[in-house]
C-alpha cells in the first residue's frame, strides 16, 4: 500500500517538477522575462529549465515502478538532479548573505533578509523530493 | 598452485613443470575460480542503477548538464563571495588610495611600474605590480582557482569523471580522440600546464599532439575565466560556447589532416563513493599551492615587463604596425596589442588589462568580447608554451604554433562577424 501511495506521490511530484522546468525553459527564451508571483520566482534560465524538466521526467518515469530497484533508481536519479539545482540556490544565498557589499560583514537583518522569499521552484520542490529516502530505506530492507 | 593442478589430475603427476599448456592453464583458472568465486544471482543496488543511468546518453547527458550547472554556479557564487564581497571593496576603497598616496615619485617610471596610473579609480585600471598585480592574483584569481579545484577534486573522488569520459566517448571519437580526453580538457579549465601533462593519458602521438594543441589554443584557464566572470558575467557562457565550438571544429579538421591512429580504449569505471573530506582538502591544497607558486610570480613579473615595454614605446610601435589587421579583420582598436603582449605572460592579467581599457572607455562591450576571445585563442601563456616544448619537442611546438596562427585569424575574424551581426 505504501508503495502505491509512493508511486502516486512521485508521479505527481514529477509532473509538477516537469511543469516548473517547462516554465523555466519558456522564461529562459530570448525576449521573455522571468516570472515572480509572491513567494515563487521563476528565473529566466534556459539551462536550469532543461535540467529541472528532465529531473521531473525521470522522477515520473521511475514513480510507476517504485518497488523495483530500477524504478526507484530512476526517481532517485531525477531527485539528485533537482538537489544539485536546489543546492546551488542555497549555496548562492549563503554566499550572498555574509558580505554587506562594502567590504564588511552583513547586519543581522540583512543576513536574515537574504533567506526570505521569493524562492525558485527547485527550492520549493526540494523538501518534497527528500521523501525518496524513506522509500530507499524501505527497498533496502 | 601446482598442488591444485595436480589434484585436478588425480595426483598422478609427480614433478612440477616449468610451463603449462593452454588447456592446463584453463583448467587451473577453472579450479581457482571454483574455489574463490561465489556464484548466484547478482542483485542490483541503488548505486549500480544510478551508475548505469549516469553513462546512458538519454539520462547521462541531462545529469552532465546538471553537474556542469552545479560546477558553474558554485564557481560563480564562491568566487563572487570573495572577489565582489570582500576583495573589490578592500582593494579599491582602501588599499589603492593608500598606496597611491604613500608610494613616492608620483608619475615617475618606478611609480608607473609598481602603482600604475595615479588617477585610476580601481585596481583593474591602475595596472601596477602592487595594485592590479596583487588584486588580480589574490583578489580575483585565487578564489576562482580554489573553487575550481575544490569541485574538480570532489567530482574525481566521487567517481563521476570516468563516467563522464564514457558518456562523451562517442563525441570525442568524431575528432580523433576518446572519452578520456575530457580529463585534460576539464583540467585545462583550471590551468593549461597540468592539462598538457595529463594529455599523456592518450595513447598515440597523434592524439597527444592534437590534445595539447587544442588545449593551448581553445581552453581558457580558471584564472582567465575568473577575470572574465568579473568583467563580462552575462557573456561568459557564450564566449565559452564559442571556444568549445572552435575546439571541436579544429579537432575535426586536425583529425583528418594529421596522420596516425585513434584507437578505442577500455575505461575502468570505479563505483560511486562519498569523497573523504581530508583527501579532498589535501588534493585541493596541493593543486592550489602549485598554482600560486607558478602564477603569482608570473603575474607580477608580467606586469613589470609590459609596463617596461610601454615606457620604452615598444607597445605603441606594435599597435601602430598592427592597427590595420586589428581594426579591419578583428574589429578591435589597436590598443589591445598591449593586452596580447601581456597574454603571452599571463592570460588572466591580459583580460584584466582589457577590463581596465573598457572601464576607461577605450573599448565597447562588443570589442571587449572579441578581445577576450582573441586573448584566449592567441599564443599560449609562457608556462604552457614551455610545457608544450617539453612534452612535444621543438617540431611539435612549431606545428602547434602554426595551428594557433590559423585558428587565431579564422576564429578571431568569425567572432568579429558574430559580434557585429548580434549588434553587441
């Protein structure tokens, strides 16, 4: 039962990831600007968009055979690609939060403000993709 | 071993023989393998599946794109943190005004060599040993090199690089090389010198010569990329794409022109592993310290040489003599000659020099882009030049320089055309 639920969960997550990737590809095309709505910001970057699109495709492709190591591996593979993008976003925020732009260290307010919204789709999807670890443990059992 | 074989034969043979027939060898192999190999159904692990997916083109290419994106994003964020966050304000707002005031003999030859332009508002524009030299070496290049070697070491230690070699094998075969050519190519993005040495991983003389020539002409080093990232961040991917286009086109042409073999290879792909932080730190430090020892004296010495050539009027004479070629064929003003002279000593400093010219209004953005490409495909820096000599001998060095001259005019002119068409 939990693998059926897992399959549905990763199929949905994969489709959402794929859709966000598609949006990033579109906003990355010349002459189209990035989208920003409240807490979500879609950066106009074709390269990122293509990676997220494929990550979504791999998560979805593996979702239907989650109990099988090959299906789980495919979803994990897609998740790893998503983690690379999200990891880069987090690292960039950390690097930007420390200096104040005048050669010194940032104030506490400035430091915390760097971590506020808007967030990229990869950052939104990151926590949801971590559920894969539960299924990895289940399959390894 | 003898006992094993004898037991197989029912212990009939008494005396050991010095050599075995083919059949006896196979029997021996069989009997050893029966005792040491466990037979059963192999169960794939998650690592195996991810490893397989990493080398299949349909899944491996998107992963390679993600890894390269991560590499680039880390490089930009890490180098930007140190350079823009701390080095630029520290050097431009504090160090430069202080040294401009404190150094004696303003406007004199020694002042020009060590401090540079007394009215320069930034270290990029000053072009003195103690201003631009220290700023470029420690403020711009060092963070870029640390970032580059750190990620490269992590990729090596996780086992991703051999998988990338398998993935790109087909592409490299089209230019007479094979997948392992990716190792010197990636190394070259850090520094051309170890990359030229690493071209020894290729089997034939033809492959090694091609690899060294392509690296020397088309692959910019990490120091140069770091300075480019500081000057033209939005155009760096396009410049790199153009250089890689030149790399593959020239490689395909050379593969057809140069006689010799391009054999297939077998690559041992190790399992994926978590990198050990102590090993990563040790390897990164060894590479970075080697780079510092080689690059910092070259940057500082290069500035002294170029400033002396300026003071003696050599650069102005060269600029006048080469002006028709530069303006008509490459579409850049003759002042860029100084940067090209510098490029023979240090390419990163040459790009920094071009940045200073652009900041002073001597170059437009389009001219800056073309000049940066020219610096990249122009003569290799002195250290790479010596390495080419050492690895290939005088004859190969001269052949490489001939390839370089043709590539310089073809791809430099092509870049001029692209910039003009794009209206940058």
